[in-house]
C-alpha cells in the first residue's frame, strides 16, 4: 500500500484504472504517519468504496480498536 500512496501524487487520476471490486478502507484519524487525505484520495478511485473512520485510532488501529475493526470487516464481508 505504501507504494500506492506514493503513486497518488505522481499520477493523474485519468491514468489510474478504477477499482471495481467493493472496497473498505478502515482508517485511524490520529494516524501520525499517513494523512487522512490519502484515504479519501484512494476512495475516489473506487467504484464501490467506503471509509470507516476511527476518530481515536492511530496507524495501529487494529491493535488499538480491534473490536471496532473486526466489526467493520465482518459487516463489510457479510454484504
């Protein structure tokens, strides 16, 4: 994913093919390493995308809020 985020600033969106499969982005709003802007830019490339924001989580949201992450994944994968 890191290379994906790096490429977002280098390529024009018209050069990138849309992601057609359903996509869930789970993102910690307090992430010190990656800007929430990267999540929204990634979502713009998805035909069927959704962001689940975790306001109190950082980069390690699966450790900080495992139940919330698990619930989001189970809900998404059950659809």
